[in-house]
C-alpha cells in the first residue's frame, strides 16, 4: 500500500484539519483521481470544494488535473486565494 | 529587493528607517502599511484576523509581484513584509516600501504591488468575530484595482 499525504489550505482544512492521508494500492495517480479519492474518503471536503476552483500544488508548483502525483510528493490543495 | 513573511508583530517605522538607509541616494522613497481593521464591511466587530499560508509558494508569489514591479517601474529598491497567523485589530499586516530616482515610479510601484498583493498573493484570510469565523476572498473592487494596471502604459510596461 502507498500513503499519500495531502496538506489542505484555507477553508479546505475546516472539516478534517490541515493534513489528511490516503492509503492506495497504486504508487501514483493523476490529480483528478486524487481529488476524487479524497472526496470519497473525506466526504465533507465535497462541500468545502463546491463552487471553488481548487488548485493542486505538487512539490511547490501548481499543476493541472492530469498531472501525476506520486507517493512521497509534497501535495497541497489550494482554494482560491484571499490575497494579502 | 526583499520579501519577508513574519509571524510576530513588526514595527513599520523601524522597517522604513532600515529601508531608507539601504536606499541611500534614491530621490524618492514611498512606504505603505496596511493595518487590520476592527470591523468588517458589514460594520460587525472583528476580533482577530487569521492569515493562512503555504510558505514556499506564498513567498514565491510575493517575489513574483516584486519582480513584476521592478520590471515595470524605474525603481531601485523594494521591501515587502507580510504577517501571517493571528493578527489583532490595529496591528500592521503588510508593509511595502519602494525607492526610485524620481517620486512617480516609487508611488506607482508601491500602489501596483499592493493591488497585486491584495488579489494574487497566496494567502487565505479568515475573519473571526462574535458571530463566528468567515473566510474572505478579494472583492470586486480589489479586482478592479488590479485590472487598471493592465490598461496603463508605463515606461517599462512590457505590454507596450
């Protein structure tokens, strides 16, 4: 099994806290798959993400939904920013 | 050029003094300090402002804004300091300073950087008040403020 650790930023951290994990058989998946699996495992994320353009950040770079994430990557999810 | 993310309260006057010393020879120095408000747009009390960051990306977004200002305006020095974490009403949140040979570039660069910081910097802002906690997003006015730079022709604006 592979463990994916995901850091949730801003309002996305409200339901489950800042860090969540996924246990998966595969060691890599697309960002879109990751989002779907996260919502299945943490259903309250669905309402936190609803209507918001959530971006994935992998190893300190914003990536598209078809990008691959691998076990051990630094993965974070960004809701729309508030600005400073 | 410098950007800093700080958890503790900072002294804008001390930052300006240090910046002025570094910018020796500049013809104009401009600084702006943004403070946490005590009420929200509806007039309700704000007890605390919480600023969430993703440190590396937040710093990179501040650096990108600084680089854009340096490319666009004839400025010689900049410094941006931004708080994160828990901020009380009245405390300084953001400090922007610019130095230039002539005043107009210093004014414009500071204004430009603030408009971008308010809409594009990677922060998530939550207001805490007596009725609860609310995440906030840039307003239409904030977006209009930043969009006006797209329509301007500045000396070093690469668009023109």
